[in-house]
């Protein structure tokens, strides 16, 4: 039996807008600082994960484009569920490559875990009645 939980539509809008911001900023970082981003990958303990997907230069560019488009869709509430799925698909390999294995700096790892929680919220919840899905 599904239990209905009442949530303020305004809180969902604010959550969506704030969550999209990190992806929009990251997309510009990826697209404008490709070499710097590749250096971060090359310094990561689990850089093999990134190389598994292909040439890191192309992965940085493609992930930047994906974060820009899906982040903007999340921002404007267009295909929110699909935008969140795409952003999660981009964020998981980034998290596994760059954040996991950095035992001295767990903050960025748990930031990404929290972001994954936010994306999960938009994947699992249906806002067809209150927003464009």
C-alpha cells in the first residue's frame, strides 16, 4: 500500500533548482578546463575506471555536455526524471574514479553521495501533476 506524503510544491522546486546548480557549474568546469579535469583523473587512485569508458579527453567533454543539458533540463523541470537518470549515470563513474580512494578527503565523496540521494528523489517520485515531467 502506497502512503501519500504531502510535500510543498515550492520545496520541490527549490530542491530541483539548487540541485541543478552543481551540475551546471561542473559542466562549465569540464568544458572550459578539459586538461585540468584530465589531470585530476590521472591523479585519482581508481583512474582505471575512467579509462575503461574510453579516452579521458572525450569522456570529460561528453560528461560536460551531458551535465549541461541534463542540468538545464532539471533546472527548468523538463523531463526531470530522465535528466536525473542521466546525471546519476554521469555522477557515479566520476565519484568512483575521483572521490573513492581519497581517504584523507571524505567530504567530496559524501557530497556526491548526498547529490545521488537528491537525484534518486527525482527519479523515484512522480511530479506529473505539479511539474512537467
